[in-house]
């Protein structure tokens, strides 16, 4: 007891003699100063209130978008639809990660040397150059050694190599003449389509092997549950991510679109065109990867993590598409799809059978035509865009007036907005609602992502 009292007095003495700079006052925990950073290729959409729904006559008589005043928070939004080039960055990252993992596992099974450090173990290199970075545990920090001993060395139930670090210091070799050894060759061979499926001397990567695994927390379910452990609400996803290029054939019967099937996604001529053939689930996977990719760099720089990238809700999409214009028919206002010089203002099908009347047969570059007042391109036409909202024809009757959304995981009908290159002008209207099934890919549906703005000091109509 005397020892405890002595310790308490000592602690009190230390803190009372300059041990604390707050002088015993409640000053709060001080952290790093936060400076909002606009993500590359995005624009800030200031939050505010707007009239959502059909302000004009509902010519199609769908009656699923009655007017409703709602308010949305501020967010960053991609200035353009996600392009083929941007989506290929995702595909290549997944491809390279899978190859590196296969090489590391093969090296591990072969007994990679303890000094695997990214340097060639012999002239010309070997598969051991790609061994897991933790192959040499003698050079680990105390924390890394603890995590390896207690978690990574045991893996998980469905992945015995979960958590182990890949060696990314050594470049992958794609030229067959540069393969370092037979083991490396065997791993690379497993990534390509079988020889008997190749033709014209072209053997390509088996895109069915390009799967992206990620996890997320179902906060909606967790908030509504009265009891339950955190792990019960963590969802694990495994998604094939290569776009379905056959949509150019399947979407149009009795039509010749083979060149688009052959070239559209991979050829550099279409690098800046919007990616299509991507399902809602693949778009969600892209958002998860973009968040992971961005935060990995911020972690390397010892910076705070950013908010997740995600698909916009239906209300956020419409608010952004309007560009601050009240009750406009199109992103540019309207009510016409032409300007005063008779030029079309978007890429759509303006005349029956005449897709090229607007000077575009299929899609156009993602930054074609003039942007709206939020500097967002092609919010009408070019490709329809996935949103995060489930489609319910009566949604406007029951959703909240603050950040409205229908988040129904069981409803496979997901809202798409904006109309596309093959649609008539009605679908280009900012208030027109449409849907597609989450597991469907189309030659006329793409997407763009958003990121929540941290703070509330940016509001579009705060002065009104």
C-alpha cells in the first residue's frame, strides 16, 4: 500500500511540474491540421437544396419522379465518366498483383532463400527475386515481426497467404525472352489462355483470372442491429473486373459492331472514351480499389486517410447534373437539345436511325461537348451512368429530404441516369429515371465516382 501511495505521489509530482502544457485545462486533443485536397480529375460540387424530379410534363407518363425539395451534402465528383485508360489502370493493377502473388507463393513453396530482398540471387535472376518480403524475418521491425508471427504466417481460413507483403521492388518481366527461369515461366504460362484457344499467333491473358478481392462494412445493417459483433457486418467480395467487350454484339441484333468489340477497350485510339461493359458490381469494385490505391500512397507519406470513393446516390447525381440551375430540363438548361447555332449539345440519337446527326456514331471522348456550371462533362448523353441507389418507382414518396437514397442490397434494379449515345432526348433530361440490373453490362452504360467532402462550410445556396 505504501508503494502504491508513493507511486501516485510521484506521478502527481511529475505532471504538476511542467509535465503537461494544458495547465490543467480542457483544451481538447490536438491533431494535424486538415487541409481539404481535391482529388485529381474531380471537381467540388457544393451541397445545397434543389427541387428533385420532373418540373416539366412527364411525356412518357412514367410518374416515378414527382417534384420534391431535398438537400444534399457537398462532394467531389469526377469531371468526366471513367475512361478506358483509367479503368485499364485498375485492370493492370489487379493483373500485376495476381502475378506477383503467384510468383511469391511459388518461391515460398520452392524454399525461397532467407535473404530474398529484391536483388537477383544469381546472374539473370530467378523466381526467388519475387519472394514475399517477409521471407527474411531478421530484418523486420518489432511490429512487423509480431504481426507476422501471430497473424500473417498463419494466414486466414480461405487464404493461407493473407497479409503477407509482396516484393514490388523488382519489375515484372512480360517479354518471354527475359523470363529468368523455368519456374517463372510456369507461373506466367498459367495466366494466359491455353495454347489451343489462341489464334493468329496471339495468346492473351485469361481475363477470367482477373479477380479483385476486397471487404467492406455494412454500416446500414450494423446500425439497425440491436446486437452483434463487428465481424458479422464485414462483407467480403470477389469480383471479376474485366469489362464484357461482347456487349457491342449482344446489345444489337442484326448489326455489325465487331470493330467495337475488338478494339474499344484496349486500343489507345479509345483511351479517353468512357469505359462500357462494366456491371454495377464491377463499378463498386473499382471504387474500392481507387480508395485502396489512394490511401496506400497517403500511408507511405504518413498522411491521414481520405474518404472512400463511391458511386453517387441518385439525388447527388441529379443535383450535380443540374449544375446549379433551378428546374432545368437538361444540364445546360433547355428546353432544347441544340444551341442558338443549331449545334447539338450532347451525344444521343436525335433523329430516328440517324445516330451521327450530332457528329458522333457511338461514344465520344469523355470531355467532349461543353461542361455544365459545375464543370462536369457529358452529364447528358454519351453513356448512361450507374448510381448507388436501388430503383423503386415510388421512392420519392418515402425517401428522406436530407441526402435521400434507397440503399437496398436485395434490390438488383439499380438506377442509371443521363441517357446515352443510343437514346432519344427524353432520357437525357436530368430528372428522367431509368434502371438496369446490377449484374448486367451494356455498351451504353458507364459510371463516374464521387468522394464526400469533409466539413460543412461549402454550401451552394447558403446565402439564399
